[in-house]
């Protein structure tokens, strides 16, 4: 079923994008509002999984955690990931539009739970 999914925003995602997603009406929680700075990535990954929220990150280590969970056949709601370089190639509005495109798909994380945003 197409529709917006709930987000868990990792601490590495920049504030203006968080604001743009929130302004667009996305249901999100921020890691920095739940845990102190420096909390390990596995804690955030587990919290996102427990709350059935799609993790949003541009931290390479978080992507590795998702890939390991996938290899172990440990389910998780999903990950939307991009490299830090994408901030220089896309506006925050374009990134929000990318989230909207994913949300328009039927069950966007069913086939593969890791969605990588690119600079194209």
C-alpha cells in the first residue's frame, strides 16, 4: 500500500532537511531528541526497528548495519540513505520530493529495504 512511512532521523541528517520533511507533514522523530550525542549507531538502528520507523541516514556505518541485518535475514522497516555529497547536488526540496516518490510506491521497502538516493 502506498503512503507515507514513519521516519527515524539519524543525527547526521542536516537540520534544514529535517525541517523541510516536518514542514511537508512527515511523521518523524530525531535521534538527537531521544539519546545523548555520541550514542552508538546500533542503539539507533534498534530503536527505529522497535518503533517500526524507516531509518533516515547518510552515515556509512548505518548503511553497513542495515546490510548486515539484511544478510542475517533480520527484518527492519527500511533505510533511506545517501552520501553527504548529495547535499551539494540536491536542494532540500528535491530530497523531500525523493521521499514523496518512494512513498507513492506500493510497499516501497518490501522487495529491498535499503533505498539509496543518488545525485541524478
